[in-house]
C-alpha cells in the first residue's frame, strides 16, 4: 500500500523547510513495515512573504521526492488540500498541517486504523489538548463540538482536528467538498456520513506546538459556511 501525506503551506517560516523534512522523515520511520511507500505532497497556497521562494527551494533540496503544487493567489486550507488530494496517485491519503502538530504515535495509529477499517479515519483530540490552547480558541472549540453532538448530530464531535486519512472512496468524497477555508473538514465528514465508515482515533498534539490566532474576519466567513452546511443537510 502506498500513502501520500498532503500538507497545505501558506507563508512558511524562514527556517521551516528542514522542519517539515525532519517531521516527514520521522513519520516515514514510524510507519515502516506498514506501507510499501510514503510520499509527500506540499501545496503552496499562494505564499507571498519574502522568503517563500527560498523555503520551497530548500524543501525540494531536503526532500527531493516531494511533489510541490503552487499557485499565486491564496485560496485557503480547504482549496489547497483539494489540489493536493486531486494530484495524489497513492492508495491512501493523509492530510495534516505543515508543522506536523500531532505525535508520531498518533499518526501511526491513524494509519493502522485506515489499513484495518478503510473509509475515513478522523483524529479526535482528547481533553488534554485544551490545556495549552488559548482561552478564546478553547471556548470556541468546545462550543463547536457541542453543536456537532447536539444540533448537527454528527457521529464524531471533533470535525476540526487537522489529522485525517482516507482511502480511494474517501478521496472521491473529499474532492466533492467546496468550502475553501477551515470548515471543509466538517463538510467532508457530513458528506462521508452513511457513505463510508468513519472511525475516530484519539490523537495528541506534540509538545511545544504554537497555536495560531483566528481573526474575526475568518470567523465571520466560517459562520456563513456553517449556516450553509446546516441548511444544505
């Protein structure tokens, strides 16, 4: 079985190329014996900071087999991942963030469950995750998880965990998503419900992860996307 890791990347850190390379190499080692081959697809989502060009050149130097997809206008995480998944020719696909925020053990568990059960494997963050999350983001996450259970009635209450994996059937569904930014995760799970097996796997963040802030502009856009998803059900 071949698996591709698909990572979206926007305005990367200056020294981030070797960090991605290091985490990818660690993941390859952690799944040794489970898979015949592991590839890496990085999507440059319209990066425009001063060192983006040097970063992506450095990434190719660090990981020569990387498949790099680039376009000039920033479109959002959902759009970027669809481009990467569409170009993936592997049997299995794993999506995560550019800082590989979850432990190697968590990522291996996701792969093991995908090999065993197929369909869609969705990372599920435990309560320990929230101990290092900024207060506003913590409250927002908990309210959203309550909505998933009580209002949207999804079988998984943590749609926004960035670690997911899926087989070819899951890939077809993933490419049906239309939301370009963060709520593509929820859209994917809603489309997958009752079409493929969805298996939650408890995952843990790596130590030292720095959580990004969420702007009010992004929240407003995602609130509109959430209403659209609710009415579309």
